[in-house]
C-alpha cells in the first residue's frame, strides 16, 4: 500500500522499497497551462556543476542513463526512470521540478502529485493543489537526496520565475537561443508487474492487472509525446561552482547536517586561513576570481547580489553564518525559538509566548539560563539570529543530542526535549543546564566562532563554558583539577572544574573557541 506524504515528509528509500530501479511520475495540469517537468542532478553543494545531469526535454538522459526522461504515460504528465545504484558519486541530490512554459501562475494548477513506483506498484505519493501557491511560476516537487543512504523528501516549494530562474538558482546558465533538434517520434513504453521473485522489485510503472511476466528490458528512452519546444537551449557550467567573490558571506562551516544535505566526512578539517579556494591556479594572488566566474558589475544591483535571500526548498536554510531562515509552510509543525531572536519575517506568522514552567523558572533563578521561548506558527518565513553567533542546524532522524541550554536558538516543536541539570562546585551558578533532544526534526545551535567536533575517548575533558553539545549516549562526569599544593605557587591556571566525557566509540562532543 502506498504511503501518502505531506509537504516536508521524508523517508529512506529502503523503508519504502528494497528496489533501486524506480519510476517517478509527475501529474500536474491547469486550464490553458503548459509545463516543463525536469530533474536537476546536484552536487554536495546543491549546485548543477555538471550540465549533463540536467534532465529535461532537450536532454532526456544522463551519460550513464541512471536518470531518464520517459514522457507521459500511465496517467502521469511526465515520468522518469531513476536507477539509484548507477548514479555517480558526485551527484548527491535529484530535484524534480515543474515550471510554466508561457503565461500563468502556480495557483491556477489543479490537484497534482509526484509518486514513486517500484516493480509496478506505487510505494509513495505526495499530492498538492494550486491553493498551496500564489504567483510562483515554478515549484520544486520532491527530492531524492543522499544522506548516508538515498532518501526521498516531499518538498512542494513554490519558486518565483520560470525554468531559467530555477536553473540560475542551481548555478546554471542560459545559453544563446539555438534551433531545437527534431525528436524521433515513437510510443512511450508501458511497464508490467515483474514475475514473482524474492529479489528486489524490478523497475515498472502501474499497468492493468495481467498474468505475471518478466519486466521488459530497457533500451534508449523514447522522446516525450510533446511538441518540440522553441525555447532557448539551456546549459550549465562544467566546472564546479566557484567560491563567492570578495564581499559575499562565506559558506557556513557546520558541524551538524543541514537538512537535505550530505554530512562532511568525519574528521574533515575546514580550509586553513589563507588557503587558496578551489578552482584557483597555484600561486594566484588573494582575491582573484577563478576562471569562468563572471566579474561583478557596477551599480546597486551588483552590490546587493551577494546578499540576496537563499531559497533551497528546505524547511531550514542558512542565509549566512549568523542568519537562519525557517519556512513554516513546510513540515506542518510550529517552531520554538528564543524570545527576541526574530529579526524579520514574511507572510502571515503568529508569535506566542511559551512558558518554560516551574522547571524553566528554576533554571532562570539559578543561572540566568532560563529558556524563554516563543512559539512561531502560520504560513511564512521567519529569520532568526542572536548577537552575531554562528548558527548550525542539526537534523535529527530518530537519534538524540544534548545541547547546553545557553547554546539553543530554535527547534522544531515535533522534537521531544527535556531540561537536565549537571551540578558541581566551581560551575558558575552551581550547575550547568542542558537540553536533551530526541526524535525527528531540527535543532539550531549557536556558537561563538567556528566549533570543532571531537570523538569521546577515555581522556576527553572540556571546559563547562566551552562545551556546546554532545551525543546523547555520552556520560558526563564533573572533574575537579584542584591540587593541595596549588597555594604554593604565586598563581594557578584557573581551570579548576572540567567536564569529563565517557562513551563507546562513535560518541562525540562539540566545543566552541570561547569561554567566560
């Protein structure tokens, strides 16, 4: 039985089907409207660094045919074949989109959906209607994304502008207009359920019930049953996305995982200060723009371009190192944030006070760490920040993490959380208050400067002011470094109380370069 997804829902592909050869169908229509349905194969930075993985009407398959455009069939406006185990390692996300070709807006579309079919049976479906959009001319429907394993997310995020604007958002370019090549005409293939087998289901689209038979083999994908478009030919840069020009905020270093993005390999260090960015020739002077990156022009628009709002189709999006945007229209759950952390919002958003209860007042009386929260609900985007702290969104999917109460900025209300108290002589206020989060959702952690993630070993100690977070399975012990002979010296280090962390391999702590 197919699972019905709502906007923002995510799941591992392996939880939906054991198959890796999948059919993706999109149904979207509206009176007098014409649509271009495409798939963007994006790298780890969510950029189209290789234009061969932009699958659309003029380029119906990727080089190794792991992504193929199949045309309209089985009641779908457009369909694709995706073979996950053949997708190259540099592709981390497949974003399926629909854009208007001609006049109109997304609020005019009727009921539609994106669905996944494996072995001729529908395994997941995300339905949407035009009432969810306004004047947008494009919509990001759903994503396959690689986060240790392949997963699927129902996005349903409207996007201003058409296909050209969407392509530029992913780092591509619109080339000069060229005549479109004639496409060979032929009937779209139809697929039947595979023969009974204990192996993972073979690729197939829904068809009328019939006697079991082997799934048909695939040849070259046929042309979509649509007239050839007279639109400009679209291409993207072949080189990886270059670093931003001088003046643009650098990409945020993260110790957690940005929702929908792959995590960096454990232990990977950020680039050292003064290191040449990727794409720069050896010995190039600092500030030189790599080859292929357009020079910034003069004028107001050029000056403001590096600071434009970033929209990725995710619920939580880092705008820069110190500013976080949360889209309340995605996920369907409210957000709890520190009072006073809202710097701007768009749309219809309600802010309500959420008291921390007796436990919260006790925390506040003891250390001033009371979590005074506001509850953000409605349909719109809220921008959060606090005193220029670095912000790090951490997506939890059934796992847990402990965060110092002072380091919590905001989190999804869907997460289970509780306040814990670590008592010890020498700790300011007499105790350190932490919050343990568990479940599925995102918590945004703030730090002073760029943090470092360290594995927990039998000899791991951290200053109580510097530690930001640690794995929920770690054990925390107060460790006193007071020595009886300390008074024999003119002074002492001041490091009298530390936290010792213990745990099995795989546990970690997060430390910031800061202490009181």
